[in-house]
C-alpha cells in the first residue's frame, strides 16, 4: 500500500482522531498521569530505600490529615484570605471601573497606572511589602507615629498578620478585577445606557438595573478565577511571614510545601494538596450554582 | 687543517645532533606532560548546588582553572535552598545520575550515605597529597564529612554558631557603672544565657551608641520556616549537654526516645521567648539574613549567627559597626539536665556546649556517577588548602574557615576587611575545638524532625503555646516520625552518627 493510499484512508472521523492523538497523549502524560499518581500517593507510603517504593497505606494519610490541627488552621486561614481579599478586590475593582469609564481627564493614564501592580511577580510584591511593613526601617511604621498613630506589628501580631497579607493581595490583584470588569463594561451597548438615561434613570438606578445585571457574567468569571488563585496562595506568604508568627498565616499550599517538600513527606504532602483541590472544587461548584440560580432569578 | 676542519665539523655535527635530541626530548617530555595534565580531556562533570552567589560562587571561581589544567568540563546546575534536598534525593533514589557532584548541607549526609547514594572517598583521599586531609579540623574531618566510619564527602565550609556583642557598648565605663548598679555584677561579654538576658534587657530600647536612634538588646533569627530551630539548639545545647556524656540534645541513644521536651530544652525555650521583649522589633519574623543586616546597621547589642554576622559587620561597605564587634563562643549555663539521671546537674563554673548548627556545606559524588575520578579531582581542587583559603576570605562565597591553615594566615583576613581577625578566628576555633562541642542531627529524615520542631517553636514564640506544650507537641511528632521511618533503623543511624557502637 502506497503512502498516498495510507493517507487517503485517513478521512473524516478517523483522520480527526489521528490528528488529535498526539495532543491526547501529551495531555495524558503531562496532566492526567501526574494527577492520578498524586491521588494514588495519598493512599500510600513513600520510601526511597533501594529505589522508589510506594506501599499501600489505606486511609492513613487522610486520617492523619483530619486529626491535624495545622490542617484546620491552614484551611481556615486560606478561606478567610480568599473571602475577604476577593470580596474587597471585587468591590474596589467595580468602583474603579465605574470611575474610569467616566470621561475624566487622564483616565487612560490611571488605567495604565492601576494595572502596574498586577504586572509584578508575587515574590517581588512580597519583598516590597515586607520592607514597607518592617517595624524599624519600614515606611509605614515610620509614617504612622508622625500622624499620631501607634506603630503596628503588621507581620508579627497574630491578630493582624492575615489582614496584612490580604492588603498586599488586594493591592496586587484589584487590577485584575478592573481588567475583566472593564472589558465587561465596554461590551454594554451605549445605546442601552442612553435609552435608560432618556427614560430618566439616575446614576444609582442605572447601575442597579442596567449595568450590574449586565456585568454579572464578567463578575462571575473574575470572582471565580481570583478565588481559585487566592485559595492556592503561597508565594507572598512565603516571603512575607513564612507562615508565621506561629502558624497564624500558614496557607494550605504553604502547609503542603512544608510537609511535602521541606520535610519530604511526599505522601502526606500529596494528601494536603488533594484536600486543597477538593476545597477549590467544592467552592467553585457552590459559587457557580449560586450565581446560576441568581442569574435565573434575574432573568425571570 | 683537515684535521682541524674535520674536528670542527664533527663538533658542529655533534652539537646539531645533541640539539635535535634535546629538542625531541623536550618535545616528548612536554607532550607527555601535556597528556598527563589533560587527564580528563572530553570528560564533563555536572555539579549541583545552591543558586549563586552563596555556595555556587566557588565553583564559578575555580572551574575554568580546573578545566584548563585537566581538559575536563564542569557544568554547574543550581537550585534554591528549598529545592536542593528533593532534587538531590530524587536523582539518587531513581538512579537518574543527574549530578556527578553535589555540594550540600552536611545535615543531608546521613540520608544519602545510609542509602548508599554516595561514593566512599577514603581511598581517594588516602592517595591524594594535594587535599592535605590532616589540615582539616578534626570535627569536620571525622564527624561532618564521615558517616559510620567512612568518608563520603570533602569538607567545603566550616559552620558553627557563635556569639556577637558590641564592644563599644559593653566597654563603655558609663554603661558599666549603670549596669553594676542595676544588676549587681560587672558588665562584660556574657558567659551565660542568664547574663545575655540581663545585658539584653539593659541595652534594650534606648540610644546607647549616641547615633540619635533607639537601639535594642539582641537580634536572633526566629522566623518560621527559616533557620530558627538552629538558634534554639544553640541556646538549649548547654542546658542539655553534659561533658563526657553521649549527646543529650536530640534523642536518647539507647532507646531513640526524643529528648526535645526535657526540662533543659524547655528552660532554653522559655529564655528564648523572653528575648522577644528585649529584641529588635519584628525579630520574630527575621531570618538570619535579616539578622546580619540589622546587626551591621547597629540596631542591636548582641546577636547569634554563623560566622556571617562577623563578615558582614566588618567587610560590608554599608556596615556602621566595623571594628566595634566582639566575638565569642556561645554562652553557657551553670546547670544542665542529665537525661540519664533525670535531674539537673549544677556546675561550679560555666558549662559550654557550642553547637555546630547546620554543620556546613560538603561536596560528595554520586555512587553511580560515570565520572567518579574526574569528580573527585575537581572536589580535591576546589577544597585544596590554597583554593579553600581564597574561598573563605572572599565575599559572598558562603564558606567559613575549617582548616588549620585558614586560622594561621591572617593576611587574607585583613585583606578581606576584618579589623580584628584574630578575635574572629579565635572564637570560631574555640567553638570547633571545644571538648563539649555538639554536632548537628545527622540521621535520615533530619529535616522532617526539624520541620516538626520549627512549627512548634513558632507557636511558642507567637504565644499560641507554652514552651512545655510546644516541645511536648514536638516530641510527639518526633516519635511518630521515628516510627514511620523505622525505630530500629533510626536508632542504628543515630548511634552511627554519634560514633557509638551500633550493636
């Protein structure tokens, strides 16, 4: 059979499948296999004696996880950071989009300025804020006494440290909300807004009944993407506090990194990683269900 | 005439022949010498270590010289600190042969050597006069680079914690008078941790150096996930180590029971928690890198660190304390907990137990490497007395002195920028050569134990747990780790690491 005949036999669905095959193989090798292997690790005990050995350990790692005070601490820290940071970023982002959408002089300049923090790496942001939060040499604690305010242990006070981390996250990622919401705002037909204004809709009513409902799809996407990202937060915390003081700022990913890669307890590290995956999945599904329901109500 | 001419011609011919012979001989010798020197022509060795500058810099400094001399090639691969252990371990365990040489923290040696990942180096060292093995100080030669009686690594760095104090603060007569009036004894470089506490309290929160800014008592690395647990052991070693007794710092060498919650450790942790009050604000979030810069900025009277505070204070152009720093062995205690008798032992003088925190960086060879000869040759070149002296007296190499010759030649230290190198080197030598010096933990899973302890220490420092609660928690976790790794095996490893009979 000549090459031409072989090629000509690959037509229609067959050819489609053949062309998809390399991509499927790469996906299986690089994504699905590591995912399933990590899942398998959560039920195993890893030993490197005489080569890599993984023995079945049943639910041992999961039982250990659910009895581990550090797990609950890391979970609650992570969820708290996600809820407050994403909510604040959304509210601020939405407000700034409304401001930027007005024909104010220099709005293009401010648009670029607002996007700058998002372009920095989280490690650089971590170091920058760590310097600013420094109690003896940082700019913030230098300025506070000049204003008659007390010096704050931004990264050393257990009750404050999470809010300091949230502040840095809001500073860096509010621009992301602006970016998505601004794109959503731009897609609202100007005629619709003009018509509403002609019908006598004021600023607040215009926002509540026209702009906000039309921004819901963009809002859902922005909030969901940010929530998934914040739930995996590690880099800024690693630089700012290392999870301290104590374990008051330890996030799930940092907890998993400490146990899995610093202590090299791979099976337990994988279990922590999967518990985070389950958390992200559950929160995403709940969020999508709620927003779908609210969209249905709005349409009704 | 003929005779004369013939003789002259003969002489000329003989001279030409001899010249040719000489040229040929020199050529032959030269080419054979060249062949001998280019003994690793075409061989490429891969070195894996920490991201530059620290630790990788010496490889960068000397690889071109070695390549020129041997014809070999050195490929340098680096990774950040946190990725060193997993990458090294997985390469060895999976037989990937990713690296011929690893330059790594001595704390990993037991993990690697007990799993037979590393090539034994005894025979190489025995026939290598260039490395001058006897010049390396015994504690590094016999303990840090050795596991169960076999040499697995070439010492590259000497690491131990030492104590720093501000001479100008302590030697000030006005301060001395005020201190005596308040505490009832003379202000002097502290000999015990109790004195450290008093001096830290005395110098905390006022401008004692007249620079118009407030200074503080002490600066120590306490940050979670950094090097705080080493500072803790530096403080607890003297409370738990009795001269002549098998190490009481980590485990009971008879039973493998953790000793981490013994009263000696609890007392040390209580002392350490109290230091937060007398320390530079934010000390709880400082790693040792920040300790160095804070101390060099003149913010604290005392500090605990490896040799680096000394280096930064005297050689960094931004330092405000150049020439003002005093160095000493770690302070001690007047009592220590006897883990065998389960009681406190009082000492008539001071019990010092300097601690070889971390133990330094060492270089070893993958047992499965295809280029063991060339790899050893490069390690020997890098760690030779001459090259290692350049390393320990060059900024940003991260290497501290570990050879007798490093302490004897002061010229390089003055050239480095030290004002009182004899004091600096004297304190290091006193630490390393001390009869009660305590090596770091060197058993498989060392960093699992450290990680568990680190989290508990952080909770105690943050006030979430008492010292006792935190160390009880650490002991519980240490027992679980030991069980997980195999108690019998860990006991054998621990005894081997201490040089005790295994059976």
